[in-house]
C-alpha cells in the first residue's frame, strides 16, 4: 500500500479512552468557529489531534495539518462508519504542514490523527452541515493540484537542506583524510541528490559539475563532482594515482560550493504539475539506464542506495498527484500503487542493516528481476501526467 502524503489521519496506539477523548477535545470557542468557510487547522502531536472546529459547511473542505510531534504522522477524514476513507494525508514529518482538500456532503464524519503512522488513531466526530453550496469537483481538483506542487517544492527544499548538511560532513571527512568515515557518508549523502535529481538536472549547469561519470566525459572536459571523489576513495587496483591533499581540498570544496548553489536555487523554484509527473518517470529512467547496469557507482558499488532514492523521489511525486489521478483514472492509480509496492518489496531483499549490500554481489538474474520490476512500474507511470492533465 502506498503512503499518500496528500490526505490526513492522526492516529495513536493504545491509549485510555479518557486520554483519547481529552486529546481530541476542543475549546468552546473553537466549536463555535464552525462557519463552513476557510481552512480548518489541525495540530497533530504525540497524544493529541486538535482541530480548530468540529463542524463546517458542505462543499470543498480544506484541512491544514501540522505535525507538532516528534514522529511522522497522518491525518484522515472517514465516513460515519469510521472505515471508509474520504480523504487522507500521510507521511507528514515533524514540523511539516500538509493540506488535505476534499469535497464533503452534509453528514457525520470521523477525523483521526495517527502519530507514528500506527494504530487506529486519535479519533473524533466531525459534522458537515448543509451550506447550500454544492461540492465542486473542479474546485477541489485545482486545490489539490496547487497543494501538490507546493508540497513538492517543500519536499525539494527539505532534501536540498539534508544534501547540504550531509555533503558538508562528507567533505570535512574527505579533506581530513578520514577515508573510512567519508566512505560511510558517501552513499547516504547522495541519497538526497538522487531523490531530486530531475530538479538538479533542470538547472543545466549543475548536473555535469556534480554528478558526471568518468565514462561520460567529453574531450577536454574537466571531471569534478561526486564520482571524482568516489574513484579516489575506492581506487582501482592498478594504474591509479591518488589525489594529493591539495587536490582533495580543491575537488571537495568545489562539490560543496555547487551543493550550496543548488540549495539556494531551489528556495525560489516553483513547479508545474507536469514536472512532478514527468520527473517521476525520469527518476525511473535513471534507474533503468544507470543503476541496473551498475555504471553509476563504478568503484563504490553503492548503486542500490541510488536505486532506492530514485524510487523514493518518484513515489513522492506520485503520492502528491495520487488524489487527482484516483478521481480521473482509478484503475491506473491502483496499478501504479501496486507496482511501487512490488518494486519496494524486491529492493527490501537487498537491505543490509541501515543500508544495502554491495551491488557487485547482485547476480545477473537478480539484476534482471530488478529491471523487470522497474519496467513494470515505468510503463503505467509514464501515463500518469497525461491522465491528470486531460
């Protein structure tokens, strides 16, 4: 099952009923704030799910969910039976805010927050009165599109920040000659690059400076970036001259400077819905053309970290667009969802501790199995943008 960061459910593991009721209670003034207009704010903490109102008018309903706890949370709007999901937003990290935009007819509903993404959640009754305004699918759809692109911008900023933080640590270790530490940091820092690689590539000048492979060098082109340092950390057995301390500093400082440039640029970058859909497909193409073959990480053999990161980035874009796709082509949405599950289950077989096995230990038949799973996902994923924009 996919994690859909577009809809909301606050859940909690076993708590006494009195605690749950207290956690979900509202002040009297909040209850009176049910105007049927505007945005309903939701605060999800470790033990509470606080809504600014428990009543609103029918039509387009927006929940703005903020995670004030320390665990990833979710928020759901259920039908009266507490089972059928009307809307949901999942994978809300600590300190982050996500919006759920849905349409609701008059009736009784159930809201739920799920800190830790476990259990039935912290639940409360929610009422939708007849506002006289019909639910507008087009209005909700546009709101979801706006939310998707805004949420993706937040995601890119977060990944760029983590990339900068971890690259800074990597560069410090590499320049200090602590190769063991640099080797351990190399694949985990690159995860954040690989998740947003289509964005980095969109700037044109940064990708060749930061991620160019030696095999792709053109005549007279200077080789810089991650893979230049990778080769120095995992040098070939013969015919390689290690970089001097001064050369190490030059290449490492250049990588960090370009990472800072990327971080700066994404702060003001906006995205179209087509960029999310097409970017997801591009990330799967990256897997098919570089990670499956083992060409991406020629010396370190950390390709599976990159593989997983590309899938992570593609899935993030898919999940943000999933509510719109579900309303337009539910069969396609379910197909993509299931194939993400299949691919991730296959990748899980190669996990080792917090990371992955070395890719040179993955046999050709196993690589073929991974390739088939990528292709099985890539085909329906390539239809997503068209289905959403038709």
